[in-house]
C-alpha cells in the first residue's frame, strides 16, 4: 500500500509545494509562478529556506541538501528537484 503522505503525481507535488509556500512561508499564490525566482522575486531568505526545507521533508518525505536548495533558482527548479527525489 502506498504511503499516503507522499504525493503520487506531478499535480499533487505542485499543489503541496504551493501550500508550503503559502502556509509556511506566507507567500501569496498570485506571486508564485513557475518562473518566479525564489530569492529575487519571492524574497525567500535563509530562514525561510530552512522553514521550507523542514516542511518539504515533513509533507513530501523528501530530503534536500543545502547545495540542492542553493541550485534551485525558481519555483519550477524546486518543483523539479522535489519530483526527482519522490519515491513512487
């Protein structure tokens, strides 16, 4: 039986990532386009990144390294990174 806490499709990954950005990082979803740059457009700082990493681990079951996070420039990059690590 699949783990119900791990999304099983791209849409559910995107939905959960948007929930994390909105609920945990207090971002408006109207600002969260796939091309939105995490730091330059959304203003995510090191504290927000730490909060986001914990939320991603807890909700999506994905562990991200500091380097991986630093390399994720946009929301789309972060989503792709998460998707590449989700065990299906």
